[in-house]
C-alpha cells in the first residue's frame, strides 16, 4: 500500500471504499463513511519469519490445564445465566437499552466480589461524583473497590497490569479510546483495538473483564459484529413493561448454556432478583375467554405463560394475523389445522395473538395451548379454572406428547393446577387429586367448549 493512501470506512458496519459516499452500500446508513489514513507498510515485514515449531505447536497432552474456580457473586439469577459464576480470565459484554440498569447491576456485582477480591471499576461515561451517588443509593461501602474515570486504553491497561485485580468493569467500551488512534471513540477502529487489547489483558493476566456496550435502535450491540466474536459471553438486559421486570439472557456463552434467563425487578436499592418468577407471572392471570396457560422450559426452569387470542370476523378481503411473542407461522399453522379438521372458518376471521410475560416462545410445546386459546376466543367460552395445556399438535391433527413432562408437572402441581391437558401417548408419573385430559386428536379439544 502506497504511503499517504486513504480509504473510507463505515462506522456502522466497517465497509471500505476508496471514495466517499453519502450512503453506505452495505448497511444503507447515511453519513457514516469517514476517512481513514493507511499506514506505510514496513519493508522488513516481508522478510522471512523464523518459527520455533517446538514451542509454537503443542499436542493435546501438553496443553496447559488450569481448573479456575468461578467467582460466585451470590446474585443467583446472574450466576444462573452466566453458567455458575464469572470465570477468571473471561471477557464479557453486557448490553441493553439506556437506563435499563446495566451500571446498577455491575456495581452490585462489584460489591459482592469485592468481599474476597480486588475490583476496579472504570467509568468512562459518568463522573466519579455520579458513581459515588449511585453507590450511596445502592448502599455500597466496600473499600476493596477502586474507581477511575480514565478512558484512555493505554492508561487502563497499565493500571490493570500493575494492580492485577481479579475483576474489572469498563462502563462502557464505546467511550474507550487509544491515544495511538486518531479516530473518535466508538468508531469501528477504536472498538476493534479496545476489544483486542482488553481480551489480551484478560487472557494473559487471568483477569475477568465485563464491559457494557451501547445498543442500536434495532436492539443489537452497536459497532462491528467482530466485537461479539471476540468476547467470551454476550449478555442482554431487557425490560418487560407489563410487570416492570428486567430479563437477563445470554446470546453467547463459552462457559455455560445460552438457554438460561434471569429475572430482576428495579427497586429503590438496585436490581433485586425475582427467584419465584412463576408466582410473579401468575399473579394477574384471569380465567377469561380467549386465554390459556402453558408451560415452557427456559434452560432448566419451567415458566408458566398466558396465551391470549382475539378472533373476530374479518372486515376486509384478506384476514389478518397479528402475532407477538411467538413465530406467527406457528399460529397460522395451528389455525389451519383447526380449520381443516374441525371445519371452522378461521380463514374468514382476523386472529390477534400474543404471549404475556415478554418471553419469546421457540418450541412446539405450546401447540395445544395455541389451539385452545383460538377456540376459546372463537366460541367465547373460557377454559376451566387452573387448567394447563402440555402437548404438541401434528399436521395430521393428532395430539403428540412432549419431552421433560416430569419437570413441567412438578411445577404445575406446586402451583395448584387441577386440570392438565396432555397427549394420549404421554407417559405420566402418578398424580393424585388432578384431573388429566389425555387427548388423541384435535376433535377432542371441542369437549372444553360444549354447545348451549
């Protein structure tokens, strides 16, 4: 590359072009291309590299084996999502909407870990006075947490290598900049450089690092996708408006499952974990026409969710299908099965469908619940009180069994469900005092909606 040659890079997706463009051809964003000066190639870089293969290549038996004990925070919902605690030497990014509580929960984690470990909190967005006020609100008084408002990458690295803390929080990575890089903080090159050196710091010095990240209007981490590839875990903190509940979920985790989710509620003294989430989800549940209860597994925990449907005569030529909380194709499919085998003209009905609780349903264990919800709204008759549906529906109209039925039933019995709808072939443990409806096909669903 010739000296002085420049190109233009998109701050949103990293697209390169030799000339400036108003709109990025890749991500279609406007005014995101900025000029980047290319460095002169070192002539000596082309010389032959001498490799010590004895140290560069190692067989499996010679690879280092270190059993590092996880750092348990004592915040059970956080430890559940992270896979049992924070792994030393890990690099994690926590993201979410502004004001969702990212800084709050990280300060609470710092307070827990500082009881046994040295902790450093780098605040690149808030002043130290603001951080102190937040600590006062959270009633944090631990003297083993050290705070800094430094945003320069080289200073952060030098402090960390000198003090060697067990845990570092950087809030946020978008405001970290390198003095050797002349781009503004938050640009692609700054983010890549900051992420690379922080990852290197975590691995070489066995320091657990968690950084917060900004989020785009589409709900994803701002910046290049390479940031998500470089870190060990990506955590999202999201809000569910109906109960003012925060949901922590992992979309990437090299040290645990990505199926576990944690629940928190914002209180005066910070985020408080909601361990008995099913009691929280069921507290406002009402037995009304157009609703049904199901159970789904999130990791190892069954969750009770209420399905709601509104079925009305279509006012236009094409019936509407408005669905939230579940793949709309699944609702359309169940509606088609009901129309085929029960001879109901659902194709002439508008169907509005939603899942309460802010949880996204991804499996087929909700099939029977979806069918009962639609039928309940269509006939305007509610299901018997304390009824839960645990079955799938095949394309042939047969009711099919689900897996992990014991886990679902154990939680359902705990919360006093009296009517349980399952498949005819479902193998059930002994249950006393419960009325079990073992159904063979969708025709038998009509028994819950007898004619007047």
